[in-house]
C-alpha cells in the first residue's frame, strides 16, 4: 500500500476557510478554530436572512401599495379582493413599482380595477 501524505489537502482546507473569514474582527479572522466557528455562524445567519429579506420586502411592497391606494380612495385589502375576484394576476412587487415610478399609470390601473 502506498503512503498518503495529507498535508497539502489539510492546509488548502484551512487556507480556504481563513479566506472566507477575511474581514472578520480579532481572532475570528486569523485563528483556524475560531474562524471556523465564525464562518459556520455567518452561514447560518445568511441562510436565515435570505428568507427574512423576502418577508421584509413583501411588507414594504404592501405598505407602499396601501399608501398609494389610499390616496386614490381605496384600501389595500379591497384592492387585493377585487383583483382576485376579477382574476387579475399582478404581483405586489410590480404594483408597488408601478405606484412609485408611474403614479399616473397606477391611477389608471386602479380605475380599471374598480
């Protein structure tokens, strides 16, 4: 059986992990053991917050829509209800962008929904 020397693979693994921890503060960027913990924790936070970002963006779109629709004399909940009844499938992101970037077109759209 031939001898397997594993030093290259291990040092490559450590080097890559320390590269991932670049920019962290104190020991977390330079010591392998603490850097490994920091990278694992950062990955968990990133995974969690990718999902939280979707929720917070949806809340923002709904808030923007509600304010824009109330200026036109309607409520957000009534808008969504009438859109579902009339089978108009435009998502909240597009409606929010329309309300902020093109208020005149958005007003015409709301009149059409009414």
